[in-house]
C-alpha cells in the first residue's frame, strides 16, 4: 500500500487531516496537491507503492511529541511543571518601526524578526500566509523574500491554509535558507518530517520556526458566512478582507471593489464562526506551539488600549530562537521585555487544554478516530490561578 493510500484510509478518510500541506511539500513526484475547495490533499498521478514519504511526514494521526521534543530540545518536558512546553524565556516584543508594527496583528514582532533575517542573509525566503488575488477572502501560503512582502502578509488569517505546501515550492524555486511561520499543526508536520529524515534536502533548508499560539481554526466557509450573511456583502463584491482591520486591536473588515468598508467587531465575528470550527482542531491541545523555536501570540494585559499599537507576547524555546531575538534586538529591528508566564495562560489556553482534552476523551470513549500526541490528555495542573486584583484581569 502506498503512503498516500495510507493517508487516505487512516488520516483523510478518518477526518484527521489538518490541511497542513506537508504531504504536498515532500512528495518526490509532485503528484500530491492541496484542494482548496475541500481543504484536503488529493492525488493527481500514480503513487509508487513503496513510497511512504508523505505518510511518514504526516502529523494528522500520530504526533510523537516526546520523541520530537528530544530531537528539538534534547529532552522531554516535565508535564507537571512546564504548562507551556519547554521554555527558556517569556517576553513581550514589538517592531521598532511604526509601519511594520501597525501592519502586524499586535506588536509586529514576527514581521520584525523576518525582515531582520532576510536583510542580514540568515534566510532567503519566509513561508507566510497571504490572500488569493482572485478570491481575496481566501488565505493561501506565500513566499516572502523582502520587507514589503513580509508586511503584506501581516495580521491574522483566521482560516485553514496549507502553509507547509509552500516548502516544496520554495525548494523548486531554488531557495536554500527558509523560515517557517505556522500554527501548531504546521509545525507538528514539519518536525515530524525532520524526524523521519525522508526529505533531508527540505529539512536542511529550514533555519528557524516561528509558531503562532492557537485556540483552534475555522474552515474558509466561516469567513464566507460572515462576509455574506453578517456584513451583507456578496463575495463577488469583495476586494479585501482583514481580520483585524483598523486601529488596534482591530475588527473584521471587508472592503468592496467600489471602496465601501463594512466592519463587525471581533466578538461578533467569533460568535458567527464557532459553528464552522474545523473538527480536527477539537482534537489538538497544543495551544502554545510547543515545538517551535519561538512561539508568538497576543499580549493580554491592562496595557492593551484601543488605538495604541500593541505588543506581542512570546516564548523563546531554543538557542536558535534566542540568538535570533537577541541579534534582531541588538540591530534595532525589535524591542523586547521580560514578562510573566501567566500572561500567556489566557482564554485560548483554557479552550485547548481543558476543552480539547475533554473532546479527545469523549471521542476515545466512543471509539472515534483520534490523533495520538503520546502525552497525557491533561498534562499536569490545568492552570496557575492569579489573584483577581492582578493586572491580567483588568485588560
């Protein structure tokens, strides 16, 4: 049985595909492609029966986290103490350049780090996410090779996108030093590909990995629903979609081809999207992107004031991540400060650690397909509680 046959039976057909795109990236024949309409991979040719490359790199069903941690960090986590995985430092950061900071989702930290790495020759391309030209409400992976392209890919893209697929395209275009920005599912497959050592050329091209904190993701149908039924704009009218448009922290905003803008607040957008949450996300309890070099999310604090550009909260996990941050800061691209771990234990942490653990327990109890992280479903204390007069609760 070919690797793709196994994927079809054990992962895609079982509802465990994350739409990460890694199978398309590593296919030696280039016959696995991502279908943007059904958000799954499909085969466009004949797969060699002995080829297992895509199956061995897939993290839809099997994510051997302890083994991956040993590969990335040289040790496994202590589940009772390391609530956010293996961490070196907790910081907040921002780009020192105003236009880069404003173009980003919060502090523009990721953009600042990527721009530094590109301009100093550490990487020659970064895997980021932008929007399609013909369907500007749909997200797609892109290769950023300069500052302008990095800034154009700023802000959140709250829908499923096969970002890992761009790794294969980068290799075909001759890029040899890559950075990857992705959700936990993207990083799981990337690390598993590196562990399997069945795509050594591709694995060797990845110089560092920036992970996004994640509370779950939605199918593109959620965005289409909000545009059409909540904003009252037909898809044919759409020129631009922003998930965090306007002054910080931003709203969901649609710009039409005739220049009209329609916005709804982020809470309203979320309320209309929850029903479109991808089922596989309910089976993932990696909130803090535990296998990245650097993990980045919002900084939820009383300092968050509408209209004032925010900060990014982030976790430095590896020596590679630490060296990148320190060098970018010394060169004046970013500014960072130490923060407490508690500022990363926010709402999405609760959804992932509590909710997804329960979801997996129920699925296992009923004999339904589940991903296996090789970890206890409730890894240690559920949360370190803060006193209610703590600034965290004043945001």
